[in-house]
C-alpha cells in the first residue's frame, strides 16, 4: 500500500508540473515569441532625435506602418488566391501569371513606400544623423540576405545537394 501511495503522489506531481509547463507555454499573448520594440523607437534612439524631430518622426512612422500593413494584407490575400489554385484541375497559366504580376507590383509599391519613408526621415536629420541613418540602413540590408556561402553559386563543394530555404 505504501508503494502505491508514493507512486500516486509522484504521478500527481508530474501531472501538475506538465499542466503548469503547458499553461506557461501556450498562454503567451504573442504566439510569435517575445515582442520586439518597434523599429521606429530604435531609429529615433540611434539618431538621437530632439523633441521636434521625434514628434515628426512618430507621425511619419505611424503613417508608414499603416500603409505597409495594408500592402502586406493585400499581398497575403493575393498569395492566398494564388495558392488556392493548386487544387484547381483546370488552372490557366495566364491566370497564375496575372496573380504573380499583381503580387510583384504590390511588392514594388512596398519597396518604394519604404524608400520614400527613409528619404523623408533623412530630411528630418542633420548631417551627422544622416550619416548614422545611412549606416543603419546599410547594416539592415546586409542582415536581410542569406549568410555568405549558403545556397549560393560560390558555396562550398557539396552545398548543391541541399534544398533551398523556404
């Protein structure tokens, strides 16, 4: 009887611990991991904006984020419609090309919007801040690409056997 009681206590403890860890894991409000501070705050801090610059920047950043959010929603919708065609038996190449062209156009608009945003931010900056902004942008662009040597034509021998990243 004593052996069973100890086993039941241990089993109960393990069930409670599992419940606790599952609760902690799935109860997060942000499913994508820890929340990062908005990029606008990073830029404003790095450029050391004064109060007037910061106020103009915050307004500009808010408008830019709303525009990008709408563009991303449009792109997501177009991609959904494109991949919905996977199950169609009679999908036309022209229709697929048309949707792909619309996606490409929205991506172009997104890139231009981002460029205009940073161009306007640069207009808020003094000469010293402009230099720092250029270096921030260059560093961000360098981080966007894949690491050197991975899935590139100049990679190491044997890299050709790997499938490309999604």
